[in-house]
C-alpha cells in the first residue's frame, strides 16, 4: 500500500480519491439495507416476536444511541494519535463491525416473548454501538476533505453510488440467498446468517482501504487546545444554536424516516397485498421483493449523475425539492394499486427510483456546509460532534420507522404466518394499514422535508461568503 495521501481543501479532489472514500458507503448501505428492509419481517416471521413487542425492542436500542453517538463524535474530535483523530477508529473497529452483522440475525431459541425481546434489544444495541465507532469518525472526514460547495456534492455523489449499489445488491441478493437455503432444506434463520456473514465480511474491506489511503488535514496547536478544553455541555449548546444545522437536521430526519418506513413496509405490502399472501411470489424469475428493489435501485444508480448535475445548476436545495415533490406523487399513486398488479408496481418502482436517488445524495451533501457556519461563530471545527448527532438521527429514523410500522401493523391485526406455510391471508384492517403507511403517511413526511428545504438558509452564495470571512479571519490571526 502506498503512503497515505493528504487531501488539500483548496483543490479539486482526484477521481481515485473520491472512489476510495465513496466506497465506505458500501459498508454503510449493506448493513443498513438489511436492517431497513428485512429486519422487521425477520423479527415477526422468523424470531416470532409480536409486532408491537418487536418495535419496542428496536426503540430501546435508540435510547442507547442517544448517549453513544454524540459521545463518540466528541471523542473523535479530541483524540490525538499519529494517525489523526478520525482514522484510528477505522482501524480499531473495522473487523468487530463486520462481525456485528451476524448479531442482528440470530433467532434465540427461547419461547418466552419477553426473553426474546431482551435478547434482540441487547444484540441491536451492541451492533449499533460498533456501527457508531466506525461511521461517526468516517462521516466526520467529509467536511475536512473539501470546503468547496459543489465539490461536496460531487464527493457525496460517489458515496451514494456505492450506497445505492450496495443497497441494490443486498436487497436483490438477500431474498435469493434465503430462498436457495430454504430449497436446500435449511431454515430461514440459517439463510439470514449466511447473508449477514457474507455482507459483513465484505464491509470490512472499504473501511480499511480508507484508513490506509486518506490522511487527515493538519491542525494547529491552537485548534487542538481549544477542542480539548471545551466542555461537552457548551459543545451541545452551540451545536443547537447553529440555525442551518437545525434545518439540515429536519431535512435529514424527515427524508430518512420516509425512506426507512417505505423500505420496512414494502416487503409486507408486496407479500400480503400485491401478491395476495403468496409467500413465494416471484416476478421475472426473482422473489417479488427482489424484483421491485432491483427496478427501484438500478434506476437510482443510473440517475445519480443527473441529480449531481442539477444541484450544481440550480443549487442543492432546489434540486432536492424537485426530487421529493415527484416522489410524493409516486407514493400517493402506490396507495391505489390493486392486488395482482405486479407490472404496474414495477413501473412505479422505476419512477420512485428517480427520486430515491435524490433522497440519498442531496441531504448528505447539504449537511457538511453547516460546519463552516459553526466555525465562523465559535472558531472551532467540530465535525465529530455534528456527525455524531447526524449518525444518531440516521439510526433514530430507522428505529422510529420500525416502531411506527410494527406498532401500527400490530394494532390493526397483523399475524405472523405459521412455519412452513406458503399462502397466508392477513386481515383487511392490516392490509389497509400497510397501504396507508407506504402511501399517505410517507407522502406527508416528504412534504415536511420539502418545507424544511424551502426555508434552509445556506445557499451556494452564502456558503462562499462564509468561507471568505473565515479566510480573512485566519489571515488576520496569522499576522498576530
């Protein structure tokens, strides 16, 4: 491996560096996609947890998140080592993080529902903690790599290419592998264990590659001293006083809770509404959910360059509002699809993919711009704490989606199918709950995200002005 490369914040990022850094999102998305799409139905149909109890188990993990994400962020801001303050985490926790994939996909043999819920909660918390130790420091590298408004969008575009590629491969391959395992006479549990071990192993490689090739920028002694002596309470208070951060947080939360909720409900919706309860339904030779996600995510990957281009032309905020408006319409149309209309569902998957690409790239490209606003106000660069909060929000949306989705399904009479059956019909009330969650509820949250983007205050011009003021401030400081 060649010597680590320092990324200058005053020049365009070479293509190969964007590709290497972007590959880190393969590790994020393979973990996240498995959890977003399959974890809820795994808890109800494989572990055998009551839907409402399963949602509580996931929520308990997020309560722990409220503690560990900001703390890991602050720790990465203050760590001093010969490798920098972010990269050591990638080296130390890459392998444990990969192994953590399998923790979530173990079905305990207990018969007691409370014992099952406690075991699932502990597994969720442990795997989530290891995820935090990787991705808070990794994401905190983003604003250090480039200060350029548009280059950040480009960098995020490469990240989201790997994100969507991993999502596509995971979403399509996981049901296929589980079906193959079942056909060999093994169990669904064993199928999920094989899937998690495979993608967990592959997740380790990009993290270590980033450690060995991306070097952090040098910090002055004054910066280090200030970071070491700033109380945690003051850091949190000044973070919340960052107005663009509050709007960026609102966009991010509403954006991802919509995506997570749709991804969570979709396997239920496809199996029990579109396929009429046929648990082995196929389309184009694939399990139905694999075919739908393939159409959606292939489209998302293909149109990714378009959204990067549009954000450069119109600005991130405007491009995001266009994409989310289109997705809102698609979700409302999905509500009206009838059982058996698989072809229409595949067409709508393509249309949804146009906007899902936007949902991936633009909120993440907006977020780094809040760092310079904070630096201008406080004189400190606190990427770690900001990305700790961001990582917490990302995982919070997933847990809220699981909690909301499973609670609603449980209230409206969702029942786990008996083991070994291939045809199972849900109550009409449960079917209606699936349709409402994936359609009107998702659309309402997207409208909220659009409103947040409308009022987001950091345009390209304002961000450039902030950078000018920072440069002048540093120039004056160096003269003294």
